[in-house]
């Protein structure tokens, strides 16, 4: 099962369909050197099983806030639907400070969602998920865990059940160099909601969310966007070479070792329908790097025969790993990047990261059609932050 949400995008900036990785079949990447993500805890209350796929980890983004992302999975084992009416959440050390989500608020964080209703319904025998983002001041104590209480309705009866606790791992997000040079580069599908954030997979009874903090980087022309022209290409839209990102060198974001790669997948034609995608094919041509601290990075959608490293190579920070292409589940040339806990593009758990330095040039609301690009006033320099979806940034050359 895949839980995803399509990307809304402003036509002044991009003309892309959803470019989130997705799939439903086994991944052919070796699992060496690391433990597998596991469902941390589940609580069964009658017909409803509430699970915690992964611990929450703090990351600070360009809004200046510390974000704690986590998910609750909801499995209805009954023959009738369950309506999630209310969710209460609180820091286990602050039991009187409760954040409550009513049915309408939950509907915005719920998958699969019914666009016709502001309610959260789990059909008989179905699985759903709630995607939560707790934001707080950048400094201060990180919660040890979050506790939960759920109010549900089934067959006309309402009851309150105790949900599972979600642990918080108070560890620094990994600090990384730029995966591409220069810019401007738009962050599509980035933190803290959207297609990547919602790309939850259920495989062999286990949940995975490799793309929790993933970014799609695409190079843009801000002057063209301001004048109403196409901001991501010049020339024939069916030709990959027309896109500003195509062929850009992809750089290692940290020292490490190459543990997996592929470079034989053919390029997509941007104006043609995509080939069917599954877990093995969605990344197209890719490189997986193991950092020295044991975390892994995925660089995806690389050009056909565009990978410049091989398995076993030791790589230095800033070394060229490949060239941006348009392979796999991708409608236009771009770099998909994320950090994860094991060397599988999708059957892994996404981990937070920050970039050492970049300039934040502008932002755009990716949920609105024809949203204007909003320049960011000086100072634009940012250090050790995670860009948010809709940010437009400039990395050092």
C-alpha cells in the first residue's frame, strides 16, 4: 500500500506533475551494515490498531522553527467503518499542555483523504495514517515522547481510546554540503508536508517512509518566472536538454562510500506518459552513499550512463557522483535527494539533515496556482538549516 498526495504547483515556477518516488514491489538493494526500520509500538483498542512507524527526530528549517515530524498508522480490522473524530497529543512531561485536533483539522493530515468531506474515515479492513508536525522554538528542551488519546465513532457509538507513545530521538541532524552547485534551485515536495512527506509504504507488514525529509531540486530562472515565462526550461519541452537542471553535476554531500548504484535506465521524454513505476524502478538511475556515521544518502533520477562512481568507491565531500537526468518516476530533469537509515531508496526510514550554508533567495506557495514568487529580504545567508518546500535557494559554487 502506498499513501501519497499529489503535488500542487504554481505554473509560473514549474510545469511538473508529481515527481515523488513511489512503488509497490521489492527493492533490489542490499541491506548490508545496518539495522532495519521497525514499527516501534502499536496499541489495539477493539477493532482499531494504532501504530508508530518511527521515532520523531528534530530538525530546524528556514522558518526558524524546530520541527518534530511523526506518523500514526490506523488499521481498521472490523467490518464497518471507523470515524476518527478527535486526536489529543501532548508531551509526556507536560500532561496539561494538550494539543487537540478536531475532525476537520485531522482531515488535512489524513491519508487516504476524501476531498469531498472534512472527516477522517477508515473504511472496513483499511489502513490509514495521520501525518503530524509539532513545531516549537529552535532552542529549549526536546520532548522525550508524545502521548495520544483518540476519540472514534463506529456503528453510532463513540469511545475514547489511549494511543501509543511516540519516542523523540534528541540527536543532531546530519550536516551536509550542497548536492548541486549554485542556483537558483527550487525545493519541490520538501519539508514539511506534501507528496514526499505522505509517501508511506506498507511492505511485508512493515511501514516505511524513506522520503520524510526528501527534496526535489530543480534549477529555475527567476526573471523568466517574474515575466510569466517558463522558469525551468528554454526551448523544446520534449527535449531533456532544454531543462536548466539537466546534466548538472551531482556532488557528494559528505565523505563516504558508494554502496549501490544503477545507470542503465533509459531517459524519460518530459512530454510523454511515464512508464509504470514500482519500488525497484522509481528511483531510475541512482547512487546510494554510506556516510562515515552510518547514515545513507540517495541521489536519484541520474542520466543514463551518467553515474561517475562505482560500488566500493570512497568519495570525498564535493566529488562529482553523476549528472542530473530524467529517469525513473520523474516527469522532468531534477535531482531527488534524501537521507535514510539503510541502503534502500524506499524501504527505509527517512532521517533529517541540514545544509551547511546557502542563500535563501525567495519563497513560493506550492499549494496555490500562479502563486507569486516572494523575494526574501537581506540577509539571505542561512546556516545549518533544512530548506522548506517552496524555498528557492543558492548554494555556494
